[in-house]
């Protein structure tokens, strides 16, 4: 059985206010082409299909296009819900979709597998939706846990019991024992409790939901023991926690924190004995994400950073003072520059004095000069600014004298 493992499509997400859906569509077309090229039997999408629990209509259109592309390429599809997905919306048409070979596992009360068959017998795909412990307590009388670890332990106990029952039935009918694969969306700890890098979200997005808070914490990979392969989602960069437990990462860069991560999918073969072998397939990058640093003059010079001209660009300006309309100027050369940080190479030293100490006992004119030097990294007023200040000061003094 050949499986393609992907996750975290985040359809509908923006990159610093710019839609990524056009780029994502190109990448998902390449994913479908990989399915056809490599003879994939099933594509497993391990959660966060959408970026929002209330996706727009265009997001559903892109999702439908992507799964149709995979189906046309010859593979079935198993999709689980992630912490960003609204389970009810994702699975609103699940029964109908399953008849067409697209199996959406978003109901926490349904831990049944999708059963596929190859020349060696059955392969059971258990797509575990993102499990909120409070929802699990309301659905299962025998579940009393409060953490994500508790929820996935409970789910995997049910999975292993189901596999054992199916293995007993297969033995009675002299059929091969089933092999099984698990897909889940969580923040897993590797061997020895090692945590993967926390590249799940862009730290600049305050609205992101951190599933490590509120008791929804790390899940040890031993929780998944017994599965031939575990396809995980939530981490946006590829990670190998063990030979059989892996993250595929997101197929597209969604933040500058991911600029160095390789984007792609895992191609997994499950043999007759339930042994998984995996290899990485790169996906195309429609637009790179890069950071450039220097003065405005350096960054705008002919020939500077040619490879960044069509990339998403994070700019760090090192001018002593921030130039006026710096971003507008930069976008003339780097049209996809989306963030700018001013980090002067030479920082004016005010000593150990705070601003109040710097202006204590100074005249109005001296306070004016100190203020501009303080906020301009050492640069005082220009002649025109001094003349304007003096004129304003004279007018104020004349007004006071006439009272």
C-alpha cells in the first residue's frame, strides 16, 4: 500500500495580509501530479485543511478542486480535522463524499477506520479528528481525562481494540491480519520527550490557537505504538520523531519563520508485514520567503538581492535614521516586501541617563534638541526645524507677554 502523507493546507490563510490561495492551488496541483507519477493508493491529510473554522465559499471550492485532482490521479483521500477546522463544516457532506472515495474524519464520536485492500490484505486508516477533551467527556461516559494526551490515549486504546477484533475475525476466516495507519493532529514529543521545533504558527498572529495551552499539551509518541505508520499534522516543518512517526509539515510557507524549511510530502510504502518505508518528495515553491538587511541605499542599489525581487521579503533597515517612505521606496524594487524593521547599525549612546535626566535643567531650545536626538538615534534638528521651533517659541512668548 502506497500512502502520501500531507497536512496543514490552511486554505484561506494570508501572508501578512496577502492571500496565499493562488500559490496553494499550484502546490496542490503538483501534489496530485505526484500521486499519478508515483502510483499512490491513498492521500492522508492530517488536519488543518482550512485556516478558519468558518471558511469562505472560495476555500471550499479550492478544497474540492484539490481532492478532485487527487481522485482523478487515482488515489483515495482520508482527511482529518485539525484545531483550525470547524469539524461540522469540514464534514458537512462527509457521507456523500465517502461514496466518491473522499473520507472525512471530523466526528470525535466516530473512530472507525477507512478500510483499503491490497494484494496482502486489508490496511486500516484510522483518521483521528482533533480531540477536545471536554467534547470527549460529553461523548464518552468512560472518558474522564482533561488533556490532549488523555484524549489520544483513549482514542488509541479504542483503535487497538478495534484492530484486535478485526485481527481475530481475519484469523477465523484464514485471512491475513490487517495492518493499520493512524493520522492525528497534535503536538507530539519525540523519543526521550524531545519536542519538535515550534514552527506551527506565525508568532505575529495573535488570533492563532495554541493547543499547548489550557491543558491541551504534548502527546508522547508511545501513545501511537502498534501502528505501521503515524501521519501527524500541526507542525509546519517536516519532522521525523521516529521511523514510523512523522510530520509532513505545511505544503506552503505561511510565515518568515518557515523560510528555511523544505516543503513537500512523505511517500510511505506499507509492506505485507506492516513495515513502513518512507521517502521525501519536494513540492514546488511558488514564492520564496527571504530576509534582506542593509541600508536603504544598499538594498536599492543595482544588482542588490536579485533573487529577492519576486519573493516575499522581510526587510531589516540599518540606516541610522529611518528614511521617509522607506517601505514605498523598497517596494519599487521588491514588490512583495511585506514587513520592515528598523535596526540601526550605529546606536546613539545616551549613557545611563533616561530621557527625564537628559532634559533636566535645560532650556526649551535645549529640550527640543535633546528630544529630536533621543528619538532620531542621535540626529538633532535641521536648520529649518530649528527656525520653525524658534518662531513658534517667539509667538508663544509674545502671546504670554500680551496677557
